[in-house]
């Protein structure tokens, strides 16, 4: 069985092809880049996806070395995401499914990040730390769903890092730039905001931007942003591990690439005798493979999804019934 997955929730238009047993045959993508100093403009990102979708499809098919007709199932990112971007992927998936007369499976983007992490690391039943431009959640499987144990109350961590980076004139994406500068920074105090199991990053962002106006240097601010936000996440993740009694941590999403974050979570795991896993870099970013793989899992477990809503811009991780978890 071959599943083609389409990702188009935000900046990335991606197509992945996987077999029913999780062999990855193609992972192609094209990323919309906003103009310098600007955030993502949904209409422009959608236009980018529309322009590049056929080219990415051709690239994925030639990488997998198969004709389009060999595809058995079309899966697509149905949400959460930006409506104009989601619509490009959904319409493309519907067209392909009609043309090939093959089933279509709408996939929740966040579940894609989790499942590609489990597939590529062999983590079995981890506490998942999912950090991206649009999400910051600490998640664990319980009774048929991926439940959210803690999450941001305001902006996601990736977004906080990007807005901070823009505020101090660094290029996008901001996370890697901040990571570089942080290497030569020292600690200055920023607000540390954990409320129960939830987190807040907007106050830290404002405080850091204000300190920049007071001439605190970029290196110290970058270091302190990282130390504060990552320590908050490590605290909440440790508590989730203790509550659930699980013995693995899986770090996924674009921010997973950060070495300092990996180091802090790894050390916490070591102290608790838990195993630490990080999704490989090429699958940490938004990609079509993760969507194809959830399509395969859903199909293999006999999952049926009605197609009432073509897109679900506010679909939440814990609204999805997980029929394949063992
Ligand atoms: P995603 O939304 O999953 O595609 O992830 C994109 C986010 O990951 C952006 O906010 C980036 O700034 C962030 N990111 C990428 N690499 C790093 C890094 N090395 N450290 C921190 N954040 C990162
Ligand atoms: Mg994502």
C-alpha cells in the first residue's frame, strides 16, 4: 500500500509518500518565506502553495520512482492551520482523489508531528513535547486520545522566539539565530511563568524586547530567553512524566532542533531514569511524510472519517480519536 500525504497548514507545502508499514519513499517540500521583518501573510503563503504544488508532486513521485496511478490513498492536513493555506492542500487532495478514484483521509497536523516522531525514533508510549511555530504542548496518550497535559496559555514558543528575533533584527526563522547568539550570552533575569501545568511566553517576550530597548545586548537576551523558556518546559514535562508514570520523552516540532533544549530535557530524563528521543531534523519541520504516515495508520486500523468539514482550522490534538495506538 502506498500513501501520499499533503501538508499545507502554514509556511510549508510538502508532499510525502510512505508504504503501509512506514517505509519513507519521498519527502519533498517548498517553504514560503515572508519578506524581511514581516510575519507570515496567509494569502501570500496560500499563493505560494498554489504555485508550487504540481512541482512538489512531480518531485515526490520521481523521488519515490512511482507513477501517480500507484498511489492507493491520499491523506492531507485538514487542520489546525491557516484557512487559505489549508484550502490549497485540501482542494489538491480532493482533485487527486477524484482523478485516481482513491480514498481520501483528512489528518490532524499535530498528530502527524507526534506519529512521525514515534515512527522515526521507535519511542513507544512517550510524553511528547511538541514545540513549533504554532503549538506548544506537553502531550501523552491515554484512553484513545493524545491528551494535553500542559500547553501555552498565549503564544507558542516558536512564535515567541521568531517575534523576539524580528524585534532585534535577526533573520527568519528566529530560533536558530537565537540559538547561535545564546552561545556567548550570560544570564539576566526574565519572568518565569508556569501556572499549574500551563505556560505563558508573552510576558517573557515583552520583557526581553523592553530590555533590548534599554541596551541589554542580544547575546545575553538570547541566552536568557532560551534558559527561561526551556527551564519552564522542562519543569512541566518532568511533572507530566511523574503524573503519567511513563518512561520516555519524545521531542517534536521545529523547535526540537535546539541543542540546548535537547540537553536540558535529556538531563532531566537521565535523573529520572527515562529515555529521551528527538525527531530527526528533516522530520521536525512541517512535512508531508507525517501526514501520509497518519493516513496509513488510520487506514490500517480501519478508521473511517466523514468528510463533513474540508478544513478544520482550529482542530485540537485531543479531539482526534486514535484507533491505532498499541
Ligand atoms: P514548525 O512550525 O514546526 O515548522 O517550526 C518552526 C519553528 O521552529 C520556528 O518558530 C523556528 O524559529 C523554530 N526553530 C527552528 N529551529 C530552531 C532552533 N534551532 N532553536 C529554536 N527554535 C527553532
Ligand atoms: Mg507544524
